[in-house]
């Protein structure tokens, strides 16, 4: 049974969760990708550009925690679930992270990947 993950209620909260799961992302994070207020989509677009590299060196615990976050977001749907689907999951193959992450998210989240 999957452990329940508390979902962020703001883009800033999402960024904080990503930085907790992947502290090494902080070194490469250069700020929002737009001059506008951050959105779930803009946070995940920026993150996805780094996730290909992060996934190759991430620990199993990091990937498991991230898989739980992804699964919870997809299952909750809404803006956060949509952002994970369109900004990350649909591009896992393109960024070279599909195989690393595939064992960890739920079936519903895996179905959103473009393999």
C-alpha cells in the first residue's frame, strides 16, 4: 500500500517539496522560468529540464518519494495533476528518465507517460 503524500497547495510549496526530495536540484535551480508569478506548470517545466540528470543519480528513496508525489498529484487531478502529466510524465522518455522513474509511480501515473 502506498504511503499518503501531502500535496502542495501552491507552486512555491511544490518547489519546496522538490528541493526536499532532490536537494542537489537547488544548485542548478536558477529561479522561475517566466517573469510572471510561478505556476505548477512553470515549476515542473523548469524541474523537468534537470530531472533527466537527477534521475540517473537519484537514490531509490528519492525516486520512491518522488513517485509518491507524482502518484498523489495525478490521482487528485486538478492543476497539479495536469502539470505533472503535461510537463513531466509526457516527456520522461525525451529527458531520459522513463526507466529510472517507471517502477515508482502508480499505474494511473505511468499511463500518462509517452513511451
